[in-house]
């Protein structure tokens, strides 16, 4: 594709403008894509590697800014982590209970997963004091969802607004086991409590209202923790104190990153993309089910299991989409893909309804308000619902100035919408994509014809 169709301009404040101009002759997407490593699995591999006994080897780590935040926090507490790369990262674990008191504030950057999962470990390290913070977005996101269950276990945590906002201060304690009934289906809440349970003598149980991603459960078992799972009640129990041993982790491609190409391949006419090596853990494949409901042509090829996680290559060909309704238990299984699903809905015949997704309001941005505002600026018909969106498809989009609100998934969703909009779309603060997908723009340039 000619270089002028996609340009990146770096601004004085170092933010990026991503400018996408659709050529009058039309375009298509063709080729093979390898998406970067799964973000959730990358965080967990670094964390469990750091607290296990012995060495952990990680292949395929995501080199985005979020896992870098996790690595630097655990390095500050004594773990030795080799230079981050996709081939092989070696983590010298310090053994459970041995996190050192850091000499400075731990900074989780933009990463809710880093901060919330880490809190479970910090709160259960007796005699050590920790302070944690994050960027503007993370400092406004609710932490009471993990602070409350940890307090139920006896944790001592202080912060702004009734201990609910970072920066937080934590005085580590020997905790007591609990059974926590979480009001939300959140893998971050579930994982935080399970990690606190590792050092806590006895049985710590979390029950969630619907099943959230289960990467922690899979990886904790692989590292040697004693876990029992009751699928009937969506409950997981960990028995502490646990023994974790370093493992070899192979991180599959992130389905949340693949989702941009699946939607792009579906809505850009005459396209065919093969997205290789994508994790298709059933707790993450809600987006595949939703796109199938909309009539997308997506085939799973070469299905296999790699290091305890199901993996497949995904082939997408463009097709006419129709609206769908997304609500209930599917929502936690596709929570990060709803912004890009909203883009698909804009190009689908009929009215798509998304409900039960109020969690979107407390992600890296308020993804309901921001997606509705930005897509409407381009001419879409999106109305906000308290817990979702109503999207009437079929109105042509016109390029204009839009803004990521520093949210990586919004930046990439708007870039895909721009491919099917007339004129020029300028996405402000598009550098946010590097949180989870540093090569997104380079890949987009490569597959555009
Ligand atoms: C994540 C869980 C999800 C997801 C986030 C990563 C994880 O958050 O949105 O991007 O790695 O555990 P919640 O579990 O809070 O919904």
C-alpha cells in the first residue's frame, strides 16, 4: 500500500497522530499475521516465575508496556528477570514469601492486572511495607474490588477515597483464609485472592457470578499449587501455603489483539487474513461466538494445545454482517473485545444491543462513553446504555478527528473503523496501542492492499 495512506506524526508532547486516508480505489486486507503474546498470560508468567522456586523460561512474552510494568515491579522486589524479548525470557524465582520490601514506590503504569494481582501477593507478605501506584488512568480505577476481599482476609491497605484508589500503602500480614463471593465476574479479583491464598495457611475460595478467564488457575496448577475447581458454582479453592516451582511457559498469541484483524477482515470488502497461533481458551472466545452470530466467516484451523492452553490459526474472509445481542455470561468472556465488536456492529445490518457490560466503564477508559462518542463523531448511530450500547448499523462513516483517550483498545478499534470510512481519519493519542500491541500500525501497513 502506498505510504501516504497511513502516516504517524509524533507531536511535541510525544503523543502520536495516526492518520488513515482511504484511497478512492478501495482497499483490501490480505496476508498472514502473528499477533503478540497474550497479555494476561504474560503478566502471570512473569509473576509466578518471580515467586516460584527456581528458573522459569518464558517464550512468546508480550513486549507491550503492561508486562514491562509487571517485570519492573517484581525486579524491584528481588526477582531477576533477563532482558525482555519474545524468544526467551529467564526469570530466577525467589521463592514464595520472599518478595523483598522495595525501596521505592512500585509503579504499575497503565496496568490494572499488574496492580490488582500484585496486591494479593503484597498483602500476604508479613512484616514488609509496600506502596503502589499507576498512571492517571490507573489511579482513577476502582481498587476496592480487591481491597475489600483482602481486608476480609485481614489485610492492611490504605489509600484515597476509603482505601479504594491508588496510590495504596500495604502493610503485609499473615492472612486468614476466606470464602469470597465476588459480586463481579473478574479474573483480576479472582486471581488477586488466589495469589493471596498461596501464602495463607488453609483453604481460600473465590466464587464468581460467571466464569472469567481461567489463566491463573491453569498456570498455578502447572507451577504446582493445589487448586480445586467447582465448575457448577464457578468456585476455585487454593490450599496454602503452596509450593511453586519454576516452569517453561509458552505464551500463545492474544485473542484480544487478533480480534482487531478478525473484525477488519470481516468488514473490509474482498479481504482474507490468516491470524496464526492465537490462544482460544474457552474463557476468552466470546468474540468468536459473537462474530459467528453476526454472520462473520471465521474458520479455526490447526487446533492444538500448547503448554496447557488451546491454540488455533484463525482465517477470516469478508462477509455481510448482521446485528446481534450480547448479554449475560458471554460478556466476561469477551470483555476486552467489546470496543472492536462495536465497530463490527456499525457495519452490520440492524441494531446490535450490548448489555450487562457495565464493567466497560471502569477499564482503561469509560469504554461505553468513549466508543459511543468517537464512533458518533464519524457518523455512526451509537447510543449509550447504562451497561452497554445500542448500535444501529448501516450508516456510512466519514473520517474525522477522533481520540483514543489514551486507551489502547480504543485507539486500535478506531483505526479499524477508519479503514471503512471515507476521507481522512486522524486518531489522536494513538501511541496507546503500544500497551498491548506495539506493532499494530506496522502490521496494518503490511496487510493493506
Ligand atoms: C484481565 C482481566 C480482565 C481484562 C484485563 C485483563 C486479566 O479484567 O479486562 O484486560 O489478565 O486478568 P477483569 O477481570 O477485571 O474484567
